[in-house]
C-alpha cells in the first residue's frame, strides 16, 4: 500500500512541505482546478504541477478527480465533444506518469453533507449527514453551499440541469455510463492508466437525482459494463460504509484486483441515513479498520491509498474535511496497522 494525501494545489492551506513531513507519505493526489469541467487540461500545466510536487520528494501518480461533464452523464449529443476531451486528458496525464484517475458518476452533486462543522463533544468539528436536515434543503432555492460540488453554477443554470435530470432514469444513467466506458477504457488501456470510479457519497439518491454506484450488486454490474483491468474502483469505505448492508471487508475481498485506489475513512452511523464522519480509529466509528486492512492484505493490495477526510482538530481552520492534523493521524494509524499485518503479527 502506498500512502498518499489529497492536495488542492497552491491555494491549499496545507503545504506540500508539511505533507512530505508526515511519516510514510509517498505522494499527493491532486488535480488541475482552474480549468472548467469538460475542457482539456493542457500538458504543460500538468507537467508544471508534477514538477512542483516532485521537488518536495512526493509523487503525483493519482489524479482525483477528472470530473465528468453533466452532458456525458445525461447522454446529450454534446457528450461527444466532452468524451473526446476526456480521452485527451487521459493521454496527457499518462504522459506525465499518472497511473490512476479517480472520477465519479454522480449527477450534479458530488459528496453531500448537511453540516460541515458539526461540533463533537471534544470540541473538534466533523462533516455530518442528517437525513432530516437534507430533506429540508432545496437546491433550487440556491441555498446550498457544499464543498464537494461545482459551485460555479448559477441558480438558473442549476435549475435547468435539475429539470433535464427529471427525464433521466437510473437505467438511462447506467446506459450513459456504459457508453462513456466503451469510449474511454480503450484509451486508458492503450496508455496504461487505471480508471477508478468513486462510489456515490452517500450511496442513495439525493434531491430526487438517481445514484447507481451504491452497493456490491451495482458495483458488480458496473465492472461488467466493460471488463478490463483498466476499468476499476476507488473503494471508499466512508462513502459505501454508511449503508449498513455494505460489508466493507467483504467487498474488498470480492473486488480485490479491481481496486486501484483505496479511500480509507471511518464514519459513525447514527441511524438509517444519518451519519457523522469520525476519527479513523475503529473505536470511534462503525467501521473496523483492522478488518478492512486485513482484507486488503489478503488481496495482496499494492495500490495507492489515502486517508480521505478528517475532522478539524487542534483549532485548525481551512477546507472542511481536508485539514492536515486529523488526516495525518489517520494515515499513520493505518500505516501502523499495515506494518503489523505485513510482519504477520
Ligand atoms: C468523498 C471524497 C470525494 C471524492 C470524489 C471523487 O468521499 O473522496 O470528494 O473525491 O467524489 O470523484
Ligand atoms: Mn472518498
């Protein structure tokens, strides 16, 4: 397992230097953030980013995310142009030595929470999802501000997209995903870049929009849409694990070699469809990290991993979920368990 850390580029309050000081860090997971969704990332921008990272003795082998344009997800005729651009991005990233691309296929909203700074009894803050709160929110009123999605939409634009999605069923979304994979996976194979879809977070429909990468059965269906070593997964324990039926160690064993990127984070299930993000250590959440890592060990996992989100602790401010301290603690905790397993203890 190669441990990495998500880094949001020059504007990230967490510096590359600090990341390189975390024990066991091999690289960062990053992206080009100032190019609109669907456009081509120029090769010189990619190489510049890679060099900036490499100077700090960190690698840039995983990109998260190359976002998929809504027209592709909706299956509009204009998808052709965006798919061509996507292929170009895969080729350019390969030229810069990238091995894995993480992306997702969630309509409109990426990861969603009801509160980004929920105060826990110890004074730390965490991202939480409370079903009642979410049900009261109306994205059409422009009252949502979530860190995980494209905030550049104007209210009218967003409403127009939401209207178009009314005609798109779950089956349509599956077909559009298949069409996308049929186009991009041959390119990924050619340039040897592993595509790794991130599951839907949370793994159920929100705001009336369909979500399909949600459980074992659907992930199995996804992998069968295009059978290739290059069509794989970002297995996110924190996303899938909030649904009690998703057995994380079981899914890791089942999907084994198709997992190209491991997102490791813990969550505490509060009740049906409500959860808090917690510290990584098993006793604070609903997931057992020794069991999760044992499953990775058994499958012979040698891929990339990252601690995903963390709480805000020790007075740190910045991008919710992506502070330095709690994620660093999580990474080292995970590496500690991994070392123990590797030594066969
Ligand atoms: C949530 C996070 C997400 C993820 C994107 C991948 O668990 O890992 O921000 O990066 O959804 O496309
Ligand atoms: Mn994740």
